[in-house]
């Protein structure tokens, strides 16, 4: 349990690094977009090599279950994201201040929705394997920096006070850590399960999240080099994964 809490805090806490960079206006929107693209590439690598292929290996031939898990995760995130959009969280990563037309509750729930799948999987994975996946931690940590950067820049532009922004990100971090602890607890409660379906579910949710929010926002601000940054992020995360083995 302590390991799940520690690694979740490490990976999720990089949101606060992005927030601090935005407060000091140290990173331009263009570089924020490119960092976001790099993080998206790292998450794609984690979803592919750590989650999908891991789920396939664990299920040992029951590939249809893996496919159903991916579909269920994608559909669940899609429906949850539409609900959050209805509450006013559609522009939670916008860098130009569109959050002003939304709601604090919607933005909080949307930001939490973006971080819950990987936190749950992190907790579950530590039940079945005491060795944490450094590639997965790297991908989550890198992708959270531009989330904190872009989201904070947008909220500042929309007139949110720093105290309110800081409180929102601290709440996201705390609830994500709680999700990792709950994932670990669920893994122990159902210790006979392989965790493959949870991995597949998270992969589907993450891929929809990337397509819906991170990649469009990074392309808008990162320019033509966005694709290159995404591929570099993917390659670096693959290298980290291979080096661990």
C-alpha cells in the first residue's frame, strides 16, 4: 500500500511542477504544447507495451477479454467525459482562458478523470508485481507536467486566483493518490484476478483521453513539430521500458 501511495504521489505530483512553471511564466504556450505532445507519446507507449501487451500475456490466449476490456474503458471514459463537459469541464486544458465559461466543479472532475485510470492501474499492478514499471511511472509523470502547465495558464488567463488554482491541483493529486490506494486494495481483495482486464480497461480510457484532450491541445499550440515531439516521447518511453528488462 505504501509503495502504491509513494509512486502515485511521485507521478501525480509533477502536476504541481507544471503549475509552478505556469505561475512564473517560464514556458511559452508553444513549448507547453510540445511537452504535452511528448507526454502523449509516452502515454501511448505505456498503454501499448505496459498495459495492452501485459494484459495479453496475462490472459494467455483469451484475447477477446482484452479487447472487451479496451472497449469498455474507451466507452466509459467517453461517457464520463461527456458528463464532465456538461458540468463545465470541457476546456480544462485550454491555455487561453476558456475555463472562464466553465465551472470549478467540472474542471476539477475533468482533471481528476484524466488522472484516475493510470492511478488505479498503478495500485493494481503493485499487487501482482512488487517491481514498479519505471516506464509507466515515467509516462504518467511526464504527461502530468503539461497538464499542470496548460491548465494553470488557462485558469490564470480566465481570472482564477492562484489560491483557487493551487487548491484544485492539490485536490487532484490527493484524489489520484487515493485512487492508487483503492486500486491496491481492490487488487488484494480479488487476489485471484490477474489484473489484465483492469490494464486493458485503463488502456482504452487513456487512448480516448489522449485523442480527446491532450493531442488536440498540443497540436493547436505546438505547431508542425507536434508530431515529432510525440514520436520522441514514444521512443524515449519504449527505451525506458526495454532498459528496465
